[in-house]
């Protein structure tokens, strides 16, 4: 958590005056104008309320309009269907699968690689 505090591109997520999670852009590549997106909502009772989608849309607007990035990508565990749907609502597209890339509780799980380009995001804003 301490490294998030130092990052200029990490934000606390607040809902009804309560801290509920964090969101950040990281792994910047200035030459290619890209970064990676990560979000975590810690209060499980607040899932399925559209908060993750709203947060993603705010961060994407900042990334594309203020930071002038060309591409944002992310990794999400393939079994996290709720998160995948949320990312798709924000305009991210599935680009591939990294097979058995995460060892969780003794079992291998795959990551879905997703991304969105500035042109795709802008076309959704019309």
C-alpha cells in the first residue's frame, strides 16, 4: 500500500464517504504511450453495482485526455467473469490468454489480456 501512496497515478476509491478500494495506472512505456490498469474494490458487498465500470471510465478519460496515452491494457484472472464483463463495458477488448500464469492455492490459472486504444475509447464517447 505504501508504494501506491507514492505513485502519481494511483487513487483511492471512495463510495458514500468510505474508502472501498484503489485504482492505478502503472508500467508506463513513454515511447509507446501505454500503461497498465489495475483496480481493486475491497468491499465485496459493493460488487455488481457498476462502481468498477465507473472507476474505469474515469481513469480512461484521464489516461487518454490528460496523459495522452495511446493504449491501456490489463490482466485479469480468466475465472473472474464479473471483472471481465466490467472491463468490456468500459470498452476493453480481450486480446489473448496467458495460460497457467498464476499459481493460486496450489492450482494454476490463466490470465486474460485485455486492452483499449485511444481511438476505440473516443468512438465510445460520441
